[in-house]
């Protein structure tokens, strides 16, 4: 089983087409929508985590591209350097996915990389630069 994160960008013409639904129905893939920004008159974006066997995944991605969606593999991830973090919680304010949170009793900032959508907002916000982008 492969699980990969991708960014989909698409135009208004694809909004009414069930392209993501077809990943499940036609290609036996599962997906989790990590982030979606679909507004009128603007470029549409979705961050998906797509899971399935490699052959089905490759066919599903080919289908998305043939449908007119731009598909960008997200191969980078965010890591937290625990030694640098002084738990100021600045990063918790900007995290749209809830991957970064603060325990109100201990005031310790926690990070769940499984929830992270790699938007990188925390990286620029973190004063001690404890949140970092890792590629690969």
C-alpha cells in the first residue's frame, strides 16, 4: 500500500466533475482531504493523502492529470526540533490543520506530523526556528 500526499490545482471547469470520487470508484483508492480551498473566481486547491496499491495509484494520478488537474507530489515534510523549541506557541495560531497544539495545563507545544499538510506557515512564524522543512 502506498500513501502519498498531493496538491491538486484545478479550474472552475472541474468543480462539477466528481474527479476525486472517481479515485475511489474506478481506481480503488482511498483519500483523506487534508486541506481544501475552493472559492469562486480563484484557483482551486486541495491537499489529499491518497492511499492504495502502487498500480492503482499511478492510474488514478494519470486520470487526474488527463482530467485537467495539476498534480504536485508533496515530498517534503515539517519536522520539529525539540531542542530549539521554547514552547512560545506562535506556531499554534497559524496551523490550519491542527497538527500543532498546546497543552493548556503544561503549556507544552505538541506536534502531530500525521495531521500536517505541509503548508509551511509554522516555519516562518517560529521565532527559534524549531519548525523546519525536510525534503525527501
